[in-house]
């Protein structure tokens, strides 16, 4: 049976859980020592002294006290910290949104977190099985992932985690591999998807925190900082993307959906970063293959990405 919309609060009090705290106040503080885990790249996490000494606030999207988390360098470690704060398993977390508890794919946490962002974790809810008839090569499903091995649907059945395709377990499979698998299914046949919905609360009857001010009224400093999470190496605090970067990343993300059926702003940002100082498409293709060779991007796609970066640099869109 699916879990109810509210979890029983653990009787033991944890330092990182805070009741009745206003949403939006984020303060820098000393980081705690991180767990000795291995990140998705198969490398040990960076030393604690290389990790940004920042504290973020978080809640479970269906309702919970406010927790404080710190000392993470990638999405996998972030999920572990959130799970520890709320006494749940990391695999229960499907994805996170920033500054909204709603299932809003425009607010999806990717590889960057604003220093004043509030993190809402969406956890596993009801399981379901659906049959889909494939009448065209393109299914119209846009696939993305949570950065920790869960692929889920970003368009149509929004936010549903794809657990199995025709009985094949795809947990831990990257989104582009799931998209390729769906694309390779034969036309004019029915296939089965096992999905997991994010847990949903009752429609909120009142604001989550009485008296809380909108995030725009809780600004600290200039608000221009962002925490960049990386698969390899330590997280870094950077300035917010420039206008060129924002336009280029958005266009490359559109190309990812067009060519591969996925949405991934962090992957798009990495591609733009790789192409920033390259002088020609051949140089860009070689650098892209070195940085992201596992994706095996087709040449036509790489050429279009190079064109999009050039157009953004010249202000043509």
C-alpha cells in the first residue's frame, strides 16, 4: 500500500531539524565532516576543507519540519544529507525542486543551487503500471534524471519515475539511455512502463510557514551566488550565469530534447562551458568527446550545438 501523505514525526530530536522556521533565510556556517562515500564518478569525495561551507534549508515536498543540510559536493551526497535529516533512505528521494513544493519541472534542481534557494525533496509515492501503444518513432515523452540514477518523465506524466520498461529494471540507468531504449522499441506495438509517482500532499490549505515572507523579501547580500555541483571534483561557488550562458544553455537544452528526447540543464551547461573558448567546430567536437564521450553525440547534433553557442555569443537570439 502507498504511504499516506504525512509521515509520523520521529520522537528523537535532531540538530538539523527546525520547527516553525521561516522559509527563505539561508546563512553561511561551518560545514560538518561529510560521510566517506564514493560519488557517481567513482572517485572519493573531496576533502571537507575543499567543500563550500554553506548551509541550505530543506523540507519534504508533501510536508515536514524544516531541515538544515551542509557539506555536500554532488547530487548524490545532497540526497544522502536530506535523507539523513528526515530519517529516510536516499533512494526514497525521486527529485528536488527549488523554492516550490509543487511538481514544477521548471524549478527542478540540476547541477546548480542558488545560495538562497530553499530545497524541496519529492519522495516515492504510489506505484503504477501503464501500457503505451507506440504508433510513431517519437513517443512525445521527455526524459530527464535526478542526477543520482533515477530517470523520470518531464513532459506528459510529469514527475513520474520510470522504474521498468517492458519488465526491464532501469533504476540507475541514465536518462539518455532510457530515452534511447524507448526510441528503439518497435512501432505499432504496445509496451509496459512501471512508474512511481512523487508523494503528494493534500492541496495546501494555508502557507507552509505563517508569517513567512516571499523569497524575494528574504534576500541576503546580492543574491548573485550559485553553488555548482559537479560529477567530478569539488562543488564550487560561482557567479550566476551571464546572459550569454543562459541563452546558450537554454538553446542547447532544446537541442537535447529535439535530438535525444531528454532535458538536462546541467549537461547543457557543461557543453556550453566546454565550447566557451573553442575556435572552431572540430576543436569543440574533440573537447566534447573528451569530456562527455559516453554520450556518443551524433556529428549533426554537435555541429548544431556549436552553432547555438556561436549564435548566443553573437547575440543572435
